[in-house]
C-alpha cells in the first residue's frame, strides 16, 4: 500500500498548499521509537540536556521569520500572535534548561542509618530517574508552544527522556521545520539527533501509544481523541502514564457587587477574552454566571457590544469550523436560550462570534447539559442567577476544568466572594480572582491542569513541575558510595539541593 501524503492546507481557503511528508507506517513508527530509545544514555548528561534546550531556543529565535511565516500559512493565527507564541516557546525551553542545571527536580532525599530506630533504619538514598521514550501528541491551537517544540517536548527532554512527536495534521510544515531545528540543536549540543523524532498520521499516533518502548505520553486535544489514547495506554500489557489535556469550559462567576461596581468593564473584558484567537484557547471562558437585575443587564449589554464589534475570523481548519457552526446552532435551538449575538458561519471560510444567554433556573430544572460542555470557538454562555445558592447549585453540575474565575469587588469587601470561591476551587487547577483565564504564565508556581476531563492526571503541562510527569523515584539501600550515582554520594560532589 502506498504511503498516504501529508498536505499543508491553507485554512483561509481550505486548499492544499504543498505535500510536506507522508504518513508513517507501522514499521517506520517502530524505527522512530527504537532510534529515540537508543539515545537515552546520551541524555543522561544533564549539562548536555541544558545545552540542547538553550541551543534549540537560540535556533528557533534565529529562524523566527521562517517559523512564523510557516505557522501563519497553516493556522491563520496571524504574525503578531505567533511571534508572541514563539517567544513564549523559546523562553520555556530556556526555563527548563535552568531547571535541569539547578537540580531540585531530582528530589534527592537521604536518610542516614539509625540502628536504634524501630524498626532499624538502613542507609536510604532516593532520587528520580527518567521514564524513557515519551510520545508527544501536538496540539492544533498552539503550533509552537504546545506542539513539536512545546512544553511536553521541553519538559521531557529536561527530564532526560527522548521524544517522538506525532505532528498535528493542521500544521505539518511548521512541525517539520521545528523538528529539524530541534534535531540540529541536539547535534550542536553533542547529542544524537534522534533525541527528537517526528512522525505523521492517525495510525502512527495509535501505534505510538501502543509501542512497548514508549514509557509515557503527553496529549493536548479533544475529549474524544484523548480518551481513546488514554484507554489504549491503560489497556497495554504494560500500562503507561498518559497525561492528557482534553477539554475545559473555564467557568466564570460575577458577584452582584462586582456587576454593580464595573459592569461595562467586565463585559468588555469577557468579550476580549472569549474571542481571543477566534475562541480557540483551551482557557477560553465558555460559561459565565452573571446576576439577574440591572447591573447584570448592563454587563450583558457591554458583552454584546464587544462581541458584536468582532469581525468574522478563520478557525484552524474547516472541520473545526463546521463543528462550531453545528454546535452553536444546536445550543441556540434549546428552549429558553436567547442569542444576544448570534454565533455561526461568518462566510464560506469564517465564523462569527456570539453570546448565548439562559436563566440559571432552567439549567437546574431542564438540564440543558449541552450548555455545560465546551464548544470550541468564539462563543460563551451567560447564565443569569438570582442567589448565591442558585449559582452554587449550577457550579455543582460542571465537570472538571483547567481554570475557574471569580469576579468580586475591588474597592470593598464582598460577602458573596468567599462562598463562591470555595465552590469554584474543586472545579479547576487554576483559580483566578478579578482576571481572565486566557494566557498561562510559564512559572514555577503555575498549574495548567484540572479534574477530568480537563486533564487525565493531576499534573501540569506548564511550568517547572511539568518535568515531574516524566520521572519515577528510585531508592538505593545500603549501597557503597562508589556504586551510587554521583548525585547521591557522600559530600554532595555535584552541589545539588538535597534533603
């Protein structure tokens, strides 16, 4: 059977641009994994890993014009957005180089022997070691920061794990370009180029998660696709950890006092956040609880005005566009749902942003659970509530999320803030107060994850602790010093943080 071509497609027209690769066969996936697996010994050198990450960042920055041009041609996200995303991507690579050099991620813990303890304690020395080959599934909506050179790849390499990336079909040319830069960076850092390997194709993605030498997987995408891969990872003869980011509604609650204080500003802020990147951020605020009454009306009017001024725009591909158009039409047709701004098709290749509104009591009485599911694209649902108890009851219906946001007063104490914050906290991995969730800072304290279906594990895919996903602890007991890894030897010869 002839290999299937992989085409780069222009989302602005739906027309193929060029063939950039072919889909990997089962044999090619096997070769890719085995090639990556063979580089594990070289990656054991922490200094070389840090050099790889910094060199990759420098090469990506040096190729900025070409990378942004390639990504824009395949995603229509625009040069401004993509230039910022590339800067975020290279900063993330450099931050993981710092993590590697600093060394606390190894979590070195030493208990010296104590024969008088009950029971007697031997000499115990614990640290963390890399799992092995990591399969990375690139995201559609971030062709750089969550794709080939993104956080999963950066954190896995930092941990000492080789990476095989399954490229996303929406930006194969960008993926090929970035993979070539990462592989060149490896060689310049004195490592084998196969520490990063790229494959294409749906079947390749399924084969990758089932390959016996793949030790873990990272995924960003849909609930359906992620759950299928998660189940495949669990059904293997030797199950592996699968860290998937699948979907998120990102609820927002506006207290009555906050609406009274700044209704117009809240409406404008929400309009900007939920239409950012054509509503294709995983942290888009897709469900908002706003109070009934005059202040809530003013908020909704400001939101309506802001969204109405948004021009029709292109989504990442026509499949997503069609799913958005069908999804918002189905939601708008539900009884009791109003459309202050009607979302849907903006043209043959574009979509128009919109707002759906419903009474909270209808959600509680009729279900309308479709409104409580993510709709990927520029739309948000505003549910109007009468009491804090009613708002809390609606929150109890929501699945897990990446983020949850509370808008409260800025100038005075708000009696509703504490109970609503308490209701939001179980729903998400990041809880915001008086902000908007789009935008995820790369920082040591960041957590980008949440209860299912937001993610399939309790880990983060952004920030320094993302490295923990690709490590496992090992304890050496009563081991002579000369046989220990240098990181665990007496005298701390490498100067690592140790407990």
